[in-house]
């Protein structure tokens, strides 16, 4: 049997797409019997969703319009007053939407992405691997040695814990789906290490649709568009 692990960054990118996350989660749900998750992925999602949403709220607020400076000959025009009112109405909508994002940050139950992610995490068909102190020690050692995958922060070991957890719990072939270039740049090293430690074959991809081929289910149009766009700030 081949297992599938989806990295945190792919779920977080659903906040930045205009595609229906429900359709994409339906595609992911079709993989439930193959899915495996180190539990730190759930922590990373819950911790980082707030940052992603807060950036979206900041971006909205930056779109607030300032006062429009008109030539003196237009200041008495009725349209000038109308323009001012339109700008004020626009700003009120901007701040209302920003406030809605803040409410979603506080209440994950109001967040369709977080709800779908939670349901996936609780699905009994999905295998969840719990971290241990031994795995954290191994992840620290990996960080010190500079072996990939490497978390971007000097004082964080999230990627290292994910990888050590997978190595400790799997014997099957693995499809690892990630937007993190750290994995893709070190495919040769990780593939060899995975074979030596587990006896299985490793495939690293950035597309859920590659894993869906196992099920015979065609990807939804939403997933095709989501995967087909240029990915910025990945890894």
C-alpha cells in the first residue's frame, strides 16, 4: 500500500485561492484511506492560520482609500460630494470585511477551511502519528547536522519532526505532497534516506492530483486550477 502525507503549507495556501476549498477538500477526502499525518502538522496549521488570516486583514486595510484631492473648480460640484460619500462607504465595507476576518481568527468554527481540516484530522480512516521525546531528539540532531529537510527558522524544528515521525512509523511507499522547496531541492537525499530507513519508495510532489491517480478519481476543476497557478512564497 502507498501512503500519502500532505504538508501544512498546502492547507494554508487554500486561504489565498479563490477556488472553493470544499471542492479541494473533497478531492483530499478521496485519499482518506491512504492519508497519514504526523500530529505536528495539525499544530502548525492551527498556529499559522491566524498569521495567514491576519495578513489578509492587513491587506484589506491597506486598500482603504484616502481623501481625493480635486481641482478647486470641482469642489462645488455635486459629484465631488458624491465621490466623498462613495469613498466613505467603500472604507466602511473594507473595515467590515477586515473585522469579519478577525472574528474568523478567533472562531475556527466560522472558518470553512479550518472546519474541513478539523474533519479530516478526525476521520477514523486517517492515520495520525504522535510525536515522542525520542523523535524530538532525533529532529534536533537532524537540525544540528544540517540534514534536510530543514525548517527555515534557526530555533524551530517542525520540518525535522515531521520527517523523523514519518521515518519512524512507515514501512510503505510514500507520496509526500508539499509546496516547500526544501523537500524538492533535496529529493535525491530524502529518497535514499527513506529507502534505507523504511524500505519503501518516496515520491515528492506539489500536487494532490498525483496521489489521486491511485484512486481513479479525476481531480475537480477547482483542484486543477489551484494546482495550475504559479505558487509564490512556497518554502
